[in-house]
C-alpha cells in the first residue's frame, strides 16, 4: 500500500490538519484529525481534503443553510406563506397532472388549495376540467395578491442578491481558471455543486455561490502549487488559465494579445515560493500587458 502523503499542518478550507489518526476508514484509507475554525475536531479522509469536497466539520454547510433560511424569511415569506411554493410545479406522481386536484375513490375530482397552512376544500367535480378551473380561480384569489406584493417588495433585493452572490458558469470559470471541459468535470465529480439548479437540457439554469467557487479555486491553486515545481498563470481579461511551461504560457499570451484588452502572465516557483510576472521582455516584479506590446 502506498504511503499516505503527510498533510500535517496544512489547511483545507476551514480545516487545519493536526495529525494522522491511528484509525482508518472502512475501506482502509488514511484519516486525518482536523480542527475546524469553529473549534470542532473531526476526522477526514485524505482524498476528501485534497479534492476540496470537505472543507469544514459541517458548519460551513450549516452556516449556508442558516443564511439561506434567513434570506427566505426576509425576502420570500409573505404573511407566513413561503411564496416560492405558490409557483412550484405539479408533483411527478400526480394522477391528474393538475396541482391541487386529486381523484376520489368514486371517480370524482376533488379540488383543494392550501393557504397559510389551512386546507380549503374547493369542491367535488365530475370532470378534470371543472376541478382545474376551480383551482385556477382559487389561485387567482389567494395566491396572486401575495406574489404581486413579493415582486414589488423584493425585486430590487433579489436582483442585488443574485448580482453580488451568484455566478453564472462563465463567471465561475473566470474565478477557477478552468476551461469548459475542466469546469464540467469539477461539477460532475461533485467537487463544486451548483447553488441553484433548475430545468433540463438547453433550458437548464445553473448558478454557483461565489463563496463556494472561491473556496474551490483556493484549494485548486494550493494543490497545483504543491504538485508542480513551476506554474505560469495566463490571465486573459480576468480569466485565469494555469499552464506548466514557459513556452506554452508565451504562446497562449501572444495568441490572446491580438483579441483581448488585458493579458498578463503570473509566475510561481515552488522551490522558494518566488512570485513574479512573465512579461514579453522577460521576468519582472511589475506586470506588463501583453496586449499593449
């Protein structure tokens, strides 16, 4: 069995590795005793730390959940009603295909609506169309005023939250420095999970929480610096692309300089932690824009 890499003293997200645990996982993998920023002690497998899939004792997920609950309470609840549920789709196991309409044992269609945790019986009907019409009329009566109020009250707040907190795929890729294939692999492996994921196929919308993306980017950069002796990071209009040879970095920068406004190359040497910039005329501590050269 290969010797486990010593992670003692390293930091992964909110976790600081204290020492190797004498225990192993059920599959015989190495466990590391870690102290979280919240002072909790936990044991984590090596690959979870190195992949960035675990970055806390669980408090990060809890904190995110509490923050989301607070946001929902402040922005998505009106008169005790969680307005997001008012526009949710019909359940996949519905036998009628109409929200709030069920079939009774005697074949009648029963229409209901729930408002402020109170179930309101709308009647029994001979046809699905009649029951669906009764349900729609009730939604207009009970739900529409709540939704209109929420849109008026929170449109600006919701837009501000989305603009400052959530990232599109392209924006997230700028932060992580990955191309499309690399980013898709990161998401597919579960190392970075969408904060919002809705729809299917071309209509699918995925948004990523800025904190999650930045945490993953830090872990990825740390792993690269621990793995490679030298790293050149080509920054094209704010989009970072790490490469592992000077020739490749120069070639990428030269190609991007003709069609981009800002192109820089950051350099890191693991041996002594040296950081600098690779400029068109050589290395230096001040960056030169390749697009201006």
